[in-house]
C-alpha cells in the first residue's frame, strides 16, 4: 500500500541562490564578505530568516 501523499509529491527543484556569507572554519561562524559575523547583520536576518551553516549538519544555526 502506498501512502496517499506520495501520489501528489513532487521533487523540490534546485534553488539558484548564492548566500551573501561564507563559513569561516577558524571562527566556526558564517561571515559576510567584509568579515563581519553574518548572525550580527540584522538586515540579512530579516531577509533570510537565518544563516544556516554549511559545515557538517544542515541543521546547525549560527544565530
């Protein structure tokens, strides 16, 4: 028996989004291109909601 939801589920398309921050392994935080900590940029957090880290688990958050 197949669950009902699988009849209507569709794969999620790839998002074409370049994050305005990168992971700094020395600080173990996401940083902006100018070196500031991404979690401290309130405008960025309002726009994105969070700064998800790309190091290790995708469930780790800097903020």
